[in-house]
C-alpha cells in the first residue's frame, strides 16, 4: 500500500522544471495579448439619470415576448456581468429566445453619491427606470429579473409597487441573510458599519473585492493563478481568463449611506424575512407579492447559499412560485457555458407560459 504522504524529491524537481518551462514560454504569449473585449451586444439608450442609464438590448431578430423584461443587477457589479462574451451572455441568450430585454447600468458612484439611500435607489432610480420601460411600451406592468442584490432590490420594489410588476424572476438572490452556512454574513455580523461608513464615506471597490476573494483565499487568490500557467499557450482560454479577471476587478465603489443601510438592515438585522424592513418609511412585506415568481439559485453558491435563497418560498405571498436549481456557483450561473444552455431557455419558457 502506497504512502499518501510520501514525498519524491526527484519527481518534485521534474514537476517544478516543467512548470518553469511553461511559465517562461507563456510569459511571451501573455505579453502579446491585448485587453480582452466584452460581448457588447447592440443596445439603444432609452433613459439616463445622473450616472444611471437604461439600455434596450438588440438581438438579431425582433422579440416575440409581449412583455419586456428589465434586468436589475447588484450595485457591486457592472453591466458586463450579463454580457461577458458572445458565447457567455445572459442578455444575448434571452434575446435569442425572443425576450425583449432592458438593462439597468448603475454606473460608478463618486463623492456626489455619498448620501444616496436605499430609498433613492428603489423608490427613486429603479421606479423611474420601470416607468420609462412601461411608458415606452404602453403597459401598466413589466417583468423584472433581479440578480443577487438586484434580486433583493426587485423583491422589495415588487412589494412596494406591485401594480408595476407582472412577473418576477430572481437569480442567486439572498432572502434569509442569516443562514448558518453564509460565510459573508458571519463575517459582517461583527463589523461596526456606522464607524466603517463614517470613516470611509463611499466604500472602495478594491476593498469589497478583497472581502469576496478572501472567502475562498486558496482557490481565488492562489490556485487559479497557478492553473493559469497551463493555459498560457492557449490563446482562446487565456483571453477568456483575462476577460473574467477584467470584469471581476472592474467594480464600482459603493455609495456609503446605501451600503450602511443594506448591511445593517439586511445582513445584520435580517429584516427582509423578519418583516421589519422599511424603505423610505414604507414597510416591505414579502407576503404582498402575489405575482408569479421564478427563483433560480446555484447549488454550489458560497456567496448566496441555497438555503438563503430558498427561504423565499416561506415568505412570498404568491401561489405561483417556482424554484430552479442550477448546478454551479454564484458567478457560473450567468457566465458558464452550461448556464447559457440551461438558464435563459428556462426563464423564457416560464415567462412565455405567463405572458
């Protein structure tokens, strides 16, 4: 029986030599690679306010869906999370299915946005974005697709403005922010958020990225860069890797006051499921959401564990509630190849049955 702890110095030296040769040869390839481009699906500007824009996304054919869908993503992300590259684009695949897609681009907050509140984002910006799409189509209500924090925002918005939402889709959306397996929640419970925001003002994107990466430090800060050596001589895989890195580290800062409220009310207070959340002085009651709801979660999600998302079923008011589990992680659910084959068709089919 072989000893699993046996160390062969000769084999180790041979592996190190191979690694060094790959690294040396790959550095030449790496220096010749330009900045990777995003998919950049054709789009039309339909609404702008401050740093926010709403884009009407254009596919290769006219949409067949009667009701447009407005995508609302997290404030920590950029628009490219839904349109990373042609073969990994949630937007393109929804368009290919026949959906009429609109997308909110939150932009990059600066010092002028320090005092923006959740009320400003939800009852202000998001409400006016919804109204812009409703007016453009002459509809009383449209479909919302919320991703991660954008899903939590969409739930709150639907509870506050139910007459403006026809169907609601949530993806990797936290609902119960205090599940036992939520590493991010455990970490943030001990943070003095008031001191944090009062000291820093807006929260730097680099700091937020560091927090997310250290939740899986070996995999996200070490192993993936060691594995990079194996694809330095593969131009397509290398470009895909660099494009993902560009997107991950191109994050907006967080408006200080909205960050304070979100951490204290959602993570520390868990008020969304406790029924004590207020936005702009208005109570947010998930039980008032009676629209059809499709809740999509990732089974290996370390940022939004499945239980954090599945909790929606216990608090939602609708009788038309559907859950869809995706075998993958938090990011993979909207950028992996498998997700592109499975998720957009499932969303389209679900919406078509209710259109």
